[in-house]
C-alpha cells in the first residue's frame, strides 16, 4: 500500500497521521548510559565519584542519515561495551 493509501486508511478511522506524536510514528529508543555521581567513602572518609547506570529513553528519534549517525555514535561509546558480564545493548 502506498503512503497516501495508508494515510487515507488511518483518516477513515479518524486518525490524522500528521498529528501523531513522533514516538508513535518512529518508535522510541532506550539504552543504558553511565554517569558520574558524587559519593562518599566512609572508610577513607573522602569524597569519591561513583559510576552509575541509568536507562536513557529517547522519544524523538532522528530519521534516515541522521538515524544512522545516531546509531553509529551510540555503539561507539564506551558505555555500549560489555561491562561486568552484562551487555548494554540499546
């Protein structure tokens, strides 16, 4: 079915394709990212930087060539690599 045909089908059910949010058009991306958080070592009684992970959610993914560059940049980051036996695959 052509793009215009898909749009017409959606419109016949009361859905305007152009009014949908980006995440419904292209999906979402999520992956683990690492970040530094200030911490305190009670044994040595010094401030330290703790490395933590959090789930990053991206609701506005780029399109076409920008998407390819986005993925290439993401997988080239050190946090993407296997860490402590866990794969951090987006």
